[in-house]
C-alpha cells in the first residue's frame, strides 16, 4: 500500500477537516463523492501483494483528450530511461471512449508494466484526479503533469538531481515553454485583495504602487519570491505529500495549486525553480478558461467557486468579500477612463456578478462539471 494511500485511510476514519477548520464526516465525504479512502483503496494492491515503491511516480489526468494524453505519456516514457519511474494515467470518467483508446495504446507498449490506467467512476476534477494518481503508487517524488504538456529530453535527470540536492525544498517547478518556444510564466506570488485591485484596474500607476503584490513573477524568478507555482508540471517531494495529505477536492478546477502551495508554505516547505528541466505546455489543450478569458466570454461557475474558496482559506471569513470589494474599486478606476476619452480595458463577461459566486458559502458547492 502506498504511503499516500495510508495517509488517506488514516484520515477517513475520522472524517476530514479543511484549512478553514470545517469538519466533514466520512458520510459527508462519501455523499459528495470525495472519500479518498474508498477511491484509493480500489487502486492499490492488497497488503499481501503491495505495489512497489518507486523513485518517481508521474500522474496525468485524461478528460476527453486521448491524443494529447498519449503524446504526453510517450514523452514521459521516452525520457524516464533508467530512472525508476511509473506513469499513472487517470481517466476522469471521460465517457467518450478515450479511456479505451489509451488502454489500447498501453497494450502496444513493450514497457506497458511502467503504466497504470485508472478509470475514475466520476469526474473528480483536477485535485481528485491527481489524488488518485498519487495514491496509486508509493514514491520518493510525484510529478503532477498536464495531459496537454510534454517533457523535453533530460527532464527527469535535471529535476530529480535538483530535488536530491535540496532536501529542504518540497516542490520543484521546471521551466515551462509554450509550443511556440516562448516561456510561460509559471511562478507566482499568492493572490490577495491587493492583487485583485491590480487585476481589475489594469492601470500602470496602480500596478506600480502595488507592484509587490502582483501575482505573476518575472521569469526566471528570484528564489525567495516564489510563493506558488503552476501544477501544469511540478515535482512534489513524497515526504511533503505524506505530511500535507491530498489536494483539496473542494476545488473542481483552478486555484487548487495555489492552495496546496499555501499549505506547503505554512508547513515550512519552499519551492525551487529548476531552469534546466524543461516541459512544453500546449496552449488551451485541456481546459477552456484561458481561451474564454482571452475572448472576454463568461467563465464557468467552477472557476469563481474556486476563487472564492481560495480567498476564504487564505484570508479567513472576510477574505472573499475583501477581494471582491478590491476588484470592484479597481474596476471603477478602470471605468473612469471613459470620462477621459480613453478605452476601458475589457474583462470577462458578467465578471462583476460572478465574483460573488458562493460569497455566502465559500466552502460550499464547487460547481463541478458532472461527467
């Protein structure tokens, strides 16, 4: 049984208490489809036939992206080489036949023993999917990897060497490039009410005044400035994962990486940036939010539910309200440009209303996409 799975089992007997101190009974977890113990129990070997311990386990979620997932998996297996690694692909109840496509691809591989396909009975979101992937095997390190990403040659040697050399660090963020060769901003400061004012105002003077709270960092980042890093591709130390437990499944999609890094930071773990380990992230391959935001269309409810949950967990009961008031002030400043005959910077459709999603129940319905 994996160490992570054992951690889940230990906590299931007594329910789950999240960062805000809210306790969920085992029955409640099961009712909401988030009882990690029961999910993980179906994935690991029996105590009489325990799954082997690995140096690194790679967790990839498939949701109706079979082609991208296979491309991602091939890059992983190609680069693993002599490293003791195992790839776990979690199909998040795609329902489109892509899980069967992936299973057929695995059957053609001479190294099929290095790959496990997990078929989730429901769409458990980003956190739930990767919790299953991480829980399936025990390892020194876990690589969380998007299906719309690939790792470049030498990735595992570079990132595992960096992790071994920095035992005090818990998370290792590689360089992430877009497919056009430009570098993605993948290291950040924590979101805050001040950063929401910056985001809504889109004003040079406001950004300069509150520059110390801008979320994106200049790449490559100063080591002491990294507060969270993108989970499109990140290596997690197994010791830290065992200490922190699973990712919070109160998030369906987006902001779960921020919360996990916050939890790690609070426990004393820091993030290292590993420039020599390179992954390529294809734009918009596995999620619609960035494309919708770019087109200024309305974002899905789960995005704003996750945003509300994050501000509640990071800043307490008033956090979502403070963030929304700051956003509203920033937006008011942006609208004053019209009085000066200047263009008003656009925002996603109906965002002024949608930021209040779950404002009265910030730890409530995650507005998941069922499937």
